[in-house]
C-alpha cells in the first residue's frame, strides 16, 4: 500500500515514471545493474540489507543513477554518510508530500540543465549545482556551533509539525541535548524559518515556543 502511494505521488509529478518497485536491497541492485534508470528512491531500513549498503554498491559499481533517500533514519551519522556518498536529497519520514514533490521538481530541472547538450560555462555550472543542492545550507554561512548537516536534519524533522514547536519536540525527533536543540531553534528563528513566541502562564516564567513559518 505504501509503495503504491509513493508510486502515485511520484507519477503525479511531471516527467516521472516508476519502472520498478523493489522490496529488498538485493532486488533493487539486481534491477539497477541491468536497467538504465535516472533516479532511485531509497530507504535505509530494508528487509535484507541497509540502504547505505545499497548506496555504496551503486557507487562502487559505477551505475549512473542518482539517489533520493526517504527514510525514518534521522541520526546525524547516517545523514553525513549518505551525503558523502552523493545522495541528491534526504527526506525524513513521516514526510510532507509537498516536500517530496519539490525534491522531484528540483531533480527534473537539474537533469534538464545537464541534458541541454551544450557546453557548460561557470555560470551554468553554478545553476546546476544550486539545483542539485537547493535545500543544502552552506557551512561557510553558518555561525560557530551550528553544523550544516544537523541543521538540515532539524529543518526536515520540523516540516511535518504544525502549531507551536518546543525544545522537547526537537529532542523527540532528533537525538540532541536540550541546550543544543535550543541553540538551533534560536538560529532558525533568527533566519526566519521559525517565529519565536512567549507563552505566559499564571505562575512562573513564560515558556518560549516556536512556530514554523509557512512556505
């Protein structure tokens, strides 16, 4: 049922057709080795082997396929490992369908840029790279104590949440200390991704809460 829904989500996006639904990592590798495909939508948790092993095998074998990860794995080590292995995008379950469709649209534009058949100058390289990593945050622009991988992980974990978001919500979604979660929430509020509010109570200090801005 989940696979059928993912097929519907994918094929509702312009330019995409699902050619295979593989239920194990080995089944996926066998198909990829014999069939030219552009994009693999991969999970980390598979019945036989981890998705990271599938990804490593694809890269080692030189199969010309890009990878989009959709998974419940949200620890920073897994994110860092898969990014280093060249995934196009990393989406955390439960995911927002709009976020998934946006990723597919970015991928389509990315492929169109590469397949134009023309020589690419620096300006066009910049466009291609920007499209391939639209959601990434540049480490050069982050203040001390803010890690780009952790930041992207938190942003994706917050996407499905609605209404007020607390430090406890972040700690439940991502394995961070309360102090670290607070630091990242404050930064996201400064950047406009979240709106910071004070919730006043009858007794005691006001509680700081955050609200995700639409868009």
